C-alpha cells in the first residue's frame, strides 16, 4: 500500500517506523562526542584554548549575550541528565503499576 501526502502521516510516526532519530538529538550527540575528545587533549592546544571563545562579529539579538560552544555543551549535558531522570521516573511508575 502506497502512502501519499494526502494521507497526512505525522513526521514522528514516520521517524518511529524508520527508526531515525531527531536532528536535534544527532547534533547533541555530536556536541557531546566532540566535547569528550576536547577534554582528553592537552591544555596547550589551540582547540582547548578556544573552548570559551566568543565570536565578536556577526548579528545577535539585542540584550542577549553571545552563546559559546561550551554553553551549548553545558545545556546538552543538563538536558541529557533531565531526560535520563524522566526516563527513570517513568520506568519506576510503570513498575509500581504492575
């Protein structure tokens, strides 16, 4: 049976059927993977020195601080911890209801 756009199947359902992760999750995984590599290299390398470097050129919204790569990694780590806590509490609820 062929599916068309007229069937109006949601993206989440298609991703679940194909087993494809969200783009946001892929980016988060790459951030954390690269962060692990950066943490293991010596402090004298250029990459290690540029971790908290802020880009001074380019556009930004008014009254909003520039976002560094390290800030985005911190946000990813916090979100990952939050997701794990949510998964654990959901699992505990399911086990209690059995």
